[in-house]
């Protein structure tokens, strides 16, 4: 999937969603002297994804210069691969003309989209499947009190599990054990998950210690 970033338009805000980039993606920044900086952690997420990363700086200041660059890039992409998925990351409504032109010429609906962030583009583009679900979950509006209760419960479980397993063979797996307890709503599920995660002998021992500490279900 291609993400064409109208960086002069969206700047830092448009990079929401870099944590969802994948190795097969291409991220192209279109920028000018007005916007040459990037937040370091966003750059690290781009590097971590191992996606293809490109930059294209405006050579001469002209009205809508970067817009023409991006429109030309869209044509270049579809000329090379008519089945490619492309997202223009911009708040500029002028790009609707590009979408209007390409829409009847593409095989799949929403193969080309314009969104203000990378995350929104993943949601809107056709055929993203699992990644789209992950982004939707990340952007979901949740109840503050409910999430605080979960936070407090995890904090309690971390304290108890740490006290139980510090100094034991299972100490390196404390975080994994906490996750296991949080996700297990029945003793049988906790037991089976423990066996699957640590093997019969160690899994039984982990389950016994957790149950003995009355830390979970």
C-alpha cells in the first residue's frame, strides 16, 4: 500500500498510525522548506516497520506545487500496477479531483482514498482486513472508568505476581504470566493456558502458584 503524505498540509498530525505500517508499504513524504522536521518516535516507527520510505522535496515554490507532485505520483503508481492501493494523506479537498478521475478507471472501489491520517487511510482503503481491525480497536472510544478499573486490576496483579515469582525460574516471564492471568476468566482456561505457555511441568507449577496467591480467577 502507498501512503502519499502531503506533509506541508498535515504535518505531524497526519502521521497518526505509523505504528501500523508494514514491510510491504511505501511511505512517500512530499514536503517543502516550510516543513522539514519530523517527530523522532514517528521516524523510529517507520524504520521499525521496514517499509519503503521515500522523500520528495518541492524544487521551486509554486502555487499547489506539491499537489501536482502527488497527483503525478498517483498516475505513476497506477501505470506500474493498476491493482495497487493508494492513500493520499492530506486535508486538501482539491485532491477529490484526482479521486474523481481515477475512480471509474480502477477495478476496486476505495482503491484510492484521501484521508487526514495514515490510520484513517487504513480504515478507509479497500482490502486491509486484519490491519483495519487493529486500527479500529486502537481508535475506539472507550469508557474512562471502565479502563481505569482494568488498569487498577492489572497493577494489583503485577504486584502479586512479582512477589510470587521473583527469584524463581519463572521470573523472566512475569509479564507473560500477568497477561495470562488478565486474559483467563476461568480456572480451567488459566490452567490450560499455563500448560500451553510453559509446558506440563512448569505450567502446572505456575498455575499452582497463581492459584495459591489468589491473584486471578
